[in-house]
C-alpha cells in the first residue's frame, strides 16, 4: 500500500516539478487547431482552445503544487506562533475566547467562503492564498495549543523558567521545536485538503485567472468538450486525483506505522 | 431527570447564537472587506453613474452599522432583498432550487450511511486483515480526491466509454433515476471513507472492550454480541463524524451540481458568484451556513440522547 501511495504521489509531483522543463522539448505545431484527436504531432490531442494536451499536463501541475505549498506555509506561519502564544498566555479566558472567535470561521465550509469572496469580486491569487490559509487556521491553532500544553512538557518548561531563560526562548523557540512533529504530520494531512480546496475553486472559475495553465483551470475550460476531446479533461483529472489521493494515503500509512493520530 | 432536556435547550440556544454570528460573518465578508463592492462588481469599465446606482441598490453609500441593521431586520422578516440580475426576491430564488439539492443530498446520505456502517463493521471485525487494509486504504485515498475530478473519471467510464448513464442532467428531470446515479455516486464515494473509518474505529474499540469480552465469556452468541453491544457502542462515536460528512456534502453538492448541470442551490450559488449578484450570494451563503448549524445541532441532540443510555449500561 505504501508503494502504491508513493507511486500515486510521485508521478504527478514529478510532472508538476519537472514538467515545465520538459514541455519545450515537445515539437511545436505550426498550425494549432482545437479538438484534434491524438496523433503523431499531438500525442494526447489538442483541447478546445487548440493547446497540446500533453503540454498542458506537463505545465499545469506547477501552480497546483506551488499554491498548495504557499497556502500551507501561510497557514503555519500564522497558526504556529498564534497557537504557541495562546498556549503560553496566563489569560486563559482570552485564549479560549480567541479560539472561539477563530472557530466562527468554520460556520461556512471552506469552499463556500472562497465563493462568497469571489461573489463580491475578491478573487485572484492573493485572495485565494489568504482565504485558503485563513480557513485552516482554527484547526492548526487548536493543534499547536494542544500539543504545546501536553503534560509531558510541563517539567521541562518549569525547569527552563527556574533557570531564568527568556520568555520567547521557552514559549516560542523550545516549545515550537517540541510541537514540530505534530505540525509536520498535520501538514501532510492538510496538504490533500488544501489541494482539493484550491483545485475545486479553480474548477468553479473562482480561483486562478483563465490565462493561467493549471490542471483544474484546463478542466473548467474544456467541460463542454468531454465527448470531443476527453483527454483534455481526463488526463488532468487523473493527475489531480492521483496527487490528492496519494498524499492522503501516504500520510495515512506513515501515521499508521509511527502510531501518530491523523 | 431534567438534565438532558436542559442540555438540549442549551444546544438550541448555542445554535441560535451561531446563526446570529453566521449572519454577521456573511455580511462582513460581502460588505465590509477592503475595496468598494460596487466598483469591484461592475469592473473597471463601469461609468460613475452605474457605480452610484449599484451603490444605492446595495446600500454601500450608507454607514455599515445602519446597513447591517436593515439587512438583519429584513432577515428576521424573511426578506433577503432582490437579485441584482433577475430582480426576483432572493428567498424565492433559493426555495425554487432547494428541492433538487435536498433530493441529491438526501439520496447521497441515505446511501452513504448504511454503506459506511457495513464497510466499517466488516473492517472493524477483522482489524489488520486484507479486507480491513484494503477498505481503509481505499477510503483514505478516495476521501481526498477532488469531487469534480472524480466525477469526470466516472463520466469518462460510464457515459463516454460504456454509454450506460447520462453525462449531465442537460435540463432533464432529476426524478429520472439515471440522471441522479453519477452525482450521487461522486458524493457517496468522496464522503464514504470519512464515516466508514470512524465506524471501524468505534467497532474495534467496542469489540475489544472488557464489557464485550465478558459477554462472550458468558456464552452469548456472536450475533447477539455484535448487534446488541458492539454495533451500538461502535456507531455512537461515529455520529459526530456524520456532521462532518454532511458539511463535506454541502461543499460537494456545489461542485457536483456545477459539474453535472443540476438545477440545485449549489449550481445557483456558482451562478450567483459568476454574475456577482451580491444579495443572492449573501442568501446562498446564509442558507449553507444555516444548514451546517442545523445539521450539527441535530447530531448534537441525537448524541446527547444516546450518551445517558450508554452511561447507564456500561
């Protein structure tokens, strides 16, 4: 099962990272035309806009991986210090209130939050990344707070406090190092969630602009051509499923072996 | 004696507060974020006159508190304003599309729950065996797959390759079973794993509990142990997961309706977003938030009802 998971993640990931380097090696078509069937010039045919489907498959994964990584980085850059600060504060009521305020964001499912923003014109890469990061915050802050307040940690913290270590070293640096394992496991599970969220937003036309080559955007642009150019939809769809499903399966296997809870 | 009743009332109160917060959140997201909504909605080519007209229509030329008070008062009366595109009341637009979504989501839930319980019990009774490893692995993989991509692969197989099922509703009635099969299948496949894994975990824990071990020692038949003790103990913890599954289905419904051109609230929401019909976007967002809150409340109430029974019969 682990080998299958590695294969499922590996193929789309390699395509996403190395694809843009390989794409220029494909023979350029002097007269590109839409909806061509697979042939010697276009191995997978062309899409509704006359673009080579193989080239789209090679170049459309970079945004998927980069956006997911970017949203995750934003989430943890904001969520980890916030979670550590809430765990360290002596104002328990303030910490609980802050967590409740963050949890309010969960009233609206993530994708619908992105839709509400897009419906009032707030769209584009910046809004997409910010919104995808914000909707993950409540869970990440809760995880970091919980991990930082683990009973096993208390003796070490008290020792550091008694030896006069500064507040930031105890509560941010050392506790941050302590929670890094839990954060890493969480990041693996969350990667598939964020990837699916961003891909769904791009498919619904509320994410990336249409001139960006992205697997989900390509699918959205070709939905009317399913019976004429199936490869233009099925190839990027298969790659997205492989990447998301493989990531989740891999994290699940690793967590199962290490005994971590996901 | 009165504690469960009091707990229920408290939960309903919390749900009421959550609904209030949801309305503030939706209003803040649509009306208070940086940028002038009328200018953003109309785009850079709009004339000053058009922008002023839309500002007056949306009320963005008035203070935010006053606008929210008006909007909330309308909400209480069931008046969510009118669609900017069709001019019809928002509430009418929502109710017009509700039936299709209830049919789609309801059918998907009706299929998902028994299937998840069956798979969860099957895997949970044989932990570590091939049936457990395969079902857990498949569940972990499929629950992460984007619904639209999953739907396209199913369409590719069952519509394009085999020609068994229609690829989209194409204006046809949802009451035609063939139209519903693929959309329901996508929702079921994408949410099944979440629930079946929780049921499996509950069954494994219940099956290994001292209580069940003792009953086996007493000589009760395996069927009685399973149906009267392992199953209730295993399924109760999965109820909370049912709320998550329902939340997931809400997002899934939006994507699935857009993919299969179904005339439900999900597709209506996508259309409202594309047309930047702000009052309609607010209406759909509130409807989805209210559904999330009500589903969570129902799950909480059922869990609360089950908990004392389990406490009394450990």
